[in-house]
């Protein structure tokens, strides 16, 4: 069994319910450390299925805040 002494995982302070689900929204994670040790489960705007999805969001991977790349035009010269 692993014991993590002195590590507290909390989501940032709650904000209004912008998505209308009846639960006050948390601010999105801004650091990988907020996703570790179950911290990923404390977020609801966006919410994450697991720690990896949360870390990917923070580091700019899948499901990020960044806008998508423009579409590639095929067949143009």
C-alpha cells in the first residue's frame, strides 16, 4: 500500500454553474500536479475520465484549451 504523506489534492475554488448541471463549476487545472493522486476527479469544467486525460489537457495534448489546427487543403497546387 502506498502512503502519500503531506500531499493535498484539491480543485481550485468553485465558480458559478455556467454549464447548468446544478453543480458549481471548478476552474480547469493549470498544472500537472493538480491531476495527480486522484485530483483529476475533482474537476467538472472540464471533467476527466482519468489522470492521463487531465494531464494531457494541462500539457496541451488531447482535449486542450488551444484552438484546433486549420484544416489541410488537399489537391491544391
